[in-house]
């Protein structure tokens, strides 16, 4: 008969750290960039109502990220649901970005006001959120229980 065993302490800490770093990158770093970038919140060419909607979006993302960071920080192997809940919040925020990317042409939207791309084809925002998603997935994977004890 075999039983599940939790990940090692080092694996657990590494997983939580990746989850926390992911939440920082998708929620807090993104909010900071959008607030400081002259093409976003401080863009004088945007109507006040559009700036309000962006402020609403980045505030929601930052609050969700802070909530996720709290859940990740306070999670233990016995409270794995905290990791799952934090990851769900992050997945919703990241998923919203990719959904917007999917429909950007229909809305007449652009990834970048200056048309910047990396490697000749990749918008920086896309790379940023892809890395955040990968960090979150890796962190959650490390935190989940491993195989059977022998």
C-alpha cells in the first residue's frame, strides 16, 4: 500500500517563491509599468474615461496579485487550497490578457503604442505575461504533492 507524501521542504519553498514572484510580475509590476508609461495612464491623448478604465484594471490586477501573494505566503502543505486559490486568481488575470490579445484586432487595439517587438515578432507584453504564466505553473507544480511513498 502506498500513500501520498508532500514535497520536500526545499521544493515547497521554491514553489511558493515562484508563485509569489509570478504574482508580483503579473499584478504589481504590470500596474507600475502602466502607471509610469507615458503611453498608458498618463497619456494626455486618452479620454479621462479610458484612463479610469485602465486604472480600474490595474487596481483590480494589483489587488488580486496582493491577495494571491498573501495566500501563497501563508500556505502550508496542509493548506494546499491556498496555493490553488492564489493560482486561480492569477490565472484569471493572465487569462484576461490572452483573451484581450485574441480579440485585439476586433477592438482596433495594439500591444504597444510604439509597435515594439522582441526577436522581430514578439510584443514585450506577450513575453512578460508568458513568463508570468510559466512561473505560476512551475510554482504550483512544485507545491503539489509528489507521487507515492515507498
